C-alpha cells in the first residue's frame, strides 16, 4: 500500500500553530488564554497545559485505501478508545471490544500492556521498509532499533543492513531483529552510510504482545509483511503497515523543502505521520499542533502521490500531517478530532525528539496507556 507510508509531499500550505491553555480538552471562550508559559488563541484548545491545537470544525471520518491507492470514506470515525475529558484513574476510561478496560496515563486513556498468560515477552520483529518518493528502493540502506529511553543517534544492539525481498516488500528492503521486547516503546531508525536517504526516527512503535503470532514451537513473531493480524481490542483483523519501517530519499526531501519554500536551518527537522482511529482506519478532518511551533503545518491531497492541499486545514482521507522546520530538541505534538456528538476529542499527546535535517515519524494510533 504505497500511500499508507507517503507521509511527506509538503507544499506551501501552512497552518500557524500558536501557544495554548489548561486541561486535556479544555477550550477557550474569549481571547487568548494562558497555557503553561504561553497562550492559546480563541479558536484553539490547550492539550495537557502544553500544546495549542486548532479545534476541529467537521466530524472525523474513518477511511481506508482502495485499489487505486486512494482513500475512500467508510463512515463516522471510531473514537471510543479516546476520552474527551481528562481521566484521573483507570475507571474513567472506556472498555475495548474485548471488554478490557483501558488505562489512564497522563490524563489520556490508552492501551494497557497485555498481560494474559502465554503471551511472549520477546518476539522476532521483521518486515519491510516502505519508501516515500518515486522510484526509490530500500534494500541498500540500514535499520536500527532502540528502546524509547535510549539515544537513537548512538549505537544499538539491533542494527542491520536491509536485505532484498522483492516478493513481500513493495520497495524491496526487509529487516529482521531477534529478541525484541513486547509492550515496550521503541524507536525504529532508518539511515544509510552514503547519505542517499534522510535519517528517520519512527516513534510510538510498540509491539503489543497480543498481536504477536506463534509460528510454531513457541517461536513468536511480529512480522509486518503479514496481510493482517487478529486484534482483540477491535474484534477484527487489522493491517500491520503502521509497524513497518519508513524511508525517504535525500533527493525527494530536497524537492519537498523547495516546494514548501523553506530553507531548513542547520538545527531544524520535521515531524510527520498518519492519524488513525480506534479501528486503525485513517482519519479525515483531524487538526494537529506542536510546541514548539513548526514553520509549516500542512495536510495533503488524496492521491497515490499525496501533495500539499492548499484548501485544507485538517487531515484529508489519508490522515497525513506534517510539521516542518522545528528546532532540534524534545517537543510535544497533539491532535484534535470532533466526534459524532460534536465533542472535541484529543487523540493523545506525544513527546518526541526532533533531529537536525532528519524526520521524526509520529503516527497517532491508539494511545499507549500506563507505559
């Protein structure tokens, strides 16, 4: 699915994100309102006293990719795994399709670590590295894996050159890491020694133990080349593309920056990703913000090769966003969706690092609770 991973054709559309105000989903009725050490505009909500996000103006829609590599609307978004008001305890959170209560973590409800008997503590993690950019293949680069509390610019015990897999991987690059912990926040890094690809750091990557498959003899695998896997949280089969590696060529990235009209300062980078609902469907009509503010916040056309959509101030049917030109360092990013009842629903708040002339991949799936 090519456009599941096309996160970054960024053009001139910019949504300036201001500062913010208090509470997980609190709004602003008048002018600017304090939000931590800055302020939110009247049209914004402050998420977690940190990030100002423009309020969504249309109900979120669930979407899926069709055979023409475009997305189509399915219907109202599934937002039941998110809480409109801040939670203070697990009892404030809804249950998933399996009847398991979600966990409260920093005011947000999310997936608790699966702990059922017989689930693996480690797995073989394998799959494809998908590419953004026409004509690029990924079997000539490297992949490294880190725990989220490690420095992903340093060395890793999981570090390998990709292998060539033309049968299962659309862009040919494949990887496999042994003894990777489940239920643990990870960072998946892609890079190459020749500098042909931009370094990417993929956050919000957790190999949930109850999505792993026993391939026989107690050999548990989390293989993102699989078409789908049974998910007890949704009660249905879900795709594993969100857990794949991601790469973008230097040439493509240079064209992107030119199209946006940005000369990237030496210490700046970008954050980009895809927004999905509780059923792992791409989400339309979601708005995002970050602190610190990007020079450009943009959304995209619904095409096989998405481009910046100058008419949009929220995600299109493919759910893609990009925050371009953010200073290096740790930053927070949040997004807002409107549910069918008109409530503004925060989709979580993530703290990630931005690296000079690199891309931090942050896709919003289910918020990880109690981790």
